[in-house]
C-alpha cells in the first residue's frame, strides 16, 4: 500500500511539475506577446506622431500660403476699388451743380457692379444710375466698360438725348463683348436709368432700360416706367429702341433713380425683402427733409432693415430736388 501511494505521489508530483513548467512557458510567451504588442503600439504611436507632426506642418504651410494669397487678392481688389472710384464722377462736382441731391453707393463686395454717371454737355446735365450683370469683380468689369462707353457717347459724340444714348450704349456693349456673334457665351449686360436735364427750363428727359424714374410732387409719387429691355445681354444681336419721356418739372419736385439692390435687401423682423412698395412709402414720408438728411435717413433705414443679414446686392440710390 505504501509503495502504491509513493508511486501515485511521485506521478502527481511529476504531473504538477510538468503543469507548472507549461504554465511558466505560457506565462513567458504571454509576457513576450505583451512586450511585442507594446513595442508595436509604441512604433505605431511614434509613426502616428510623426505623421501628425508632418500633417500639421503641411496644414500650417498651406494656411500660410492661403493667407498670403488672400492678402494678395484683397490688396488687388482694394487697388481695383481705387481705380473704379477714380473713374466714377467726383461726387463733390455733382453736388456743386446739383446742390440739393445725394448719391448713396454701397458695393456688396469691395468693387461694385453698380455705377453712376454724370456729365454736363450742350447745356444739359446728364445723370444715370446703372446696374450691371453680377456684382464683385464680374460686375466691376462691366461697370468700367459701361462708364467708358457712356463717357464716349456723351462727352465725345455729344449725344445728350437719353433714348439715343441708351441705343448707342446697347450697340457698344454688344460690340465690346462680341455679343453679336452667335457662338459667344458672354451675355452680360446692364439695366440703367438715364436723365438729361435743362435746369433753366426745369425740363427733364428720361429713358430707362428696366430701371424706372420716380418723381415725388406735392406728396404724391409718380412712376415713369422704363422700357422692358436690357442693355446688351441676350438681346444684343438685335436692334433695340428706347423711349424718351419728357417731364416738365416744378420747383420743389424731387426725383429718384436707383438700382434694385435697396428694395431687394432681405431683413426686417421676418427676414423678407424690403420691396418697392415700402421703398416708395419711405421716400414719400421724408419729403419734408433736406436732401442730405434724406440721404442719412435712407442709409439708416437700410442698415436697420438689413440687421445682421448679409448685403444681397450692390446698392445705388440717387435723389435730386429741383
């Protein structure tokens, strides 16, 4: 019996030692695997950190490059604005001739697709408000072309009849942009209100391409409608005619020409457009004010209406009291 117990004990001891050995080997392998996993993770972390550093350097470099390009673009745009402003008529000269008047000019971007024109030729005072296709750089190019052509038509060719001037402008835009070619994709154009005044006779002649003339007389607003035809654009390859409207002004009359940016501005309590109806009401209500005060009132109303919303379009409003 004792011999059997001894053999069983020896066998159990042998098995236990074997199990201990196997457990140790398993433990060692586990330690090695854990160490290997740590090494892999460390290598991965190092690689990840290297990639993060590399990518951060790339992002910082790209950001610096973008900021540099943006500065160059903004510098060029600000310089372009100075050129555009230099080409526009000097407002002081306009105010010297039309003492009771104002010009509100708010480009949406740095440069504008709206422009105003002013000239004195053959005993007439000519003033215009124009809205070119688009705004920003695109509109600014068109505005400079329009300004140059109008100066040529009025000052060089001596055309002071508004309808004839608009017809010449239409032809000039079509030729400048080669719009009379059927294969062209350049269909840009402009809407414009053009007025020619005889200050001694208080006679105003107006012609419009999609932009009206508003006259306020004795508290009543009179609308003189334009021709429903743009300058240039999709009608450039055909001859168009415009209509002269001759108005006998009365002392104290106030007239306005403008682009669509003011009435189209979103804002107010419900984020809606200002609309022409409300613009008419505004102009009628401020008739007791001198023109410079009208200017400030119209500006304040625009900013109040717009609030925190972005400006939708270029804004140009011209008012003249006779």
